[in-house]
């Protein structure tokens, strides 16, 4: 499970790097075209926009895997370790439920976009929208991995961490 997660994360990280380089190059081409040649290209803005969309969703997957999403952990500081363990499972279940909802409606958006194409690049819009089920599906898998890992390890780590005064997650 951990090896699969590492492989997926490395691949996503590399994809994000490629997308960021592509977005930077596309934006640079647009700026040079506008200010040096007096005319920009129609496709560069759209390419940059789609790269940013993909980086945002795939980056969300990466921060889900690293447990780096923004969170309010006030309860973690006042609850005992075993309660924080239960709270962590509840957080993952709620996040997973929200992921399932987004996953469901992303398929509706893909179906609604069937037959439409992007303006400049002429990409089929279902391909563009496919990032949502891909990204939120991977987030859901990582949340399931997190629940399995928590249940397998039990509350012991949370209690030890609480007793040692550590507040890391």
C-alpha cells in the first residue's frame, strides 16, 4: 500500500512540475508575443488556464497524501490522544464523503460537456473536466489509505504523541 502510494505521489509530483513548466513557458510566450511582436497567441492563455487547473487538483491530491491541507486543530490540543485518534478517523470519513460527492457531480459535468470543445486548443471539454474525477478519486483513495493506516496502528501513536507533548500530525 505504501509503495503504491509513493509511486503515485512521485508520478503526480513530476506531472505537476511538467505542468508548471508548461504554464510558465506558455505565459512567457504570450507576454513576448504581446509586448515584442504586438500580437499574442490565442492558445497560450487557454493552455495556461488548463495547466493551472490540473496543477491545482493534482497538487490537492499531493497535499492530501502528505496530510498538509489546511485544518483547524484546536480540538487536538485539548482532547486526549484516544479522542484525537477518533477525530482523525472522522475527519477522513467526512473528507472522503465530500470527495464522493464531488466525484459524482464531476461525472455529471463531463456528461454535460460531451460534444463541446475548448475555444482555442479545440480540446474536447470532457478531457479537461476529467481531472476532477481523477483528482478526487485519488484523494478518496489516499483518505481510505489513511483510515486503514490509522485503524491498523490503533490509538497508541496518538496517545504516545499526546503524552510526549508532541502536536505533529
